[in-house]
């Protein structure tokens, strides 16, 4: 059951080109307890357009953000490449990461954490198509849906944000609270297709998707190489 405790501050980094479900899957879960104070964090409070064209409105800026109990970094499309080399953003993550109870990510958000040096000597995961890029940062990449390594918790592809949120609820509160949130959301996946991983989808479909996403994969790889050679 939910405990009577001081409010928890939970913040999600958002930026132009962020994947909105990377944000909102975990956000929906973590907003369930009444004593969580949720924030979307931007450089400014100007509206931000997601990778899918959805408008997101930051509630707080880097400067105004209080010390967070949970810092969550979602992944994105081409916009993420800029974030991975943005010194102001990386320094903000370093400041918050030094004090947060849990430093977390969804999908390719773990590459942003790695660029900030927040996954050094940690195990982590990300979307299956970007594991090689994450490993280039020296991260011990684990092919799991959610990976917990001490105070670092990372989720795999986009929809893993829901699982990440439920995992955090159990850690922050208890299993009963997490299960209540799951029930409230009626999170009972029964997908019409079994194609949610390369192993399930098969070689042909996986190759087709990788070819379609090659510009993004190549852009991420180039940025990883630039960061690696600058340190």
C-alpha cells in the first residue's frame, strides 16, 4: 500500500525530437501515487515538439529544477544527437544525477546518460538497434527489458517505459502500489502480433526496419565516435 511520506520529485528531461511515449509511458505510471510531484524539464518553458509532432510543455527549467528523487531521460530521434553534445544539458544531468535516488532512462535515453558520464562502470540497456552504440561508451550492455544496477535503472525500447515505471514504484513504495498502478492502467499486454523483438520478428522484418532507420543509427554512431575521441 502507498505510504504516508514527503513528496517525491520526479523529473523527465524533454527536448526537441524526444519520443513522446518514452516520456509518457513511465510518466503515467509514476504519477499514480498522490505524493509524487512530476515535472517535464526543458532548457526553457517554451513548447517542445516531439519526434511524432506532439507538443509538450516543460513545467520547469534546468535552473529552476529542484533536487530530484528520480531523474528520467527518454530517447529521441535526430534531436537526441544535439542533446548528446549539448554541454548545458549534460552538466544539468551530472548535477542532478549526483544527488538523485535513481537515475533512469528509457530507450536511447541511456546514450544521453552515457554521454554525461552517468553510466560509467554500470550495466544498462537501450533499444535493441542501438546496443552497439551504447557499448561504445564503455557501458556493460545487458539485453533485458529493464536493467537495475544499484541506483541506475534503464529501460529497453519505447514501451519499456511502462515496465520501468512499475519497477520504480515498487522500489519507491512497495509491490502493492506498483500492482495497483498496473491494475488502474489495465496494463495487460496482449499484442495482435508477436514481432516486438528481432528474435520474434525474424531476420527479414528486422533487416527492413534497420534499413529504414539507417540514417538515425548512423547519426548516433557518428556522435558516439565524436564524443569518444574528445575524452
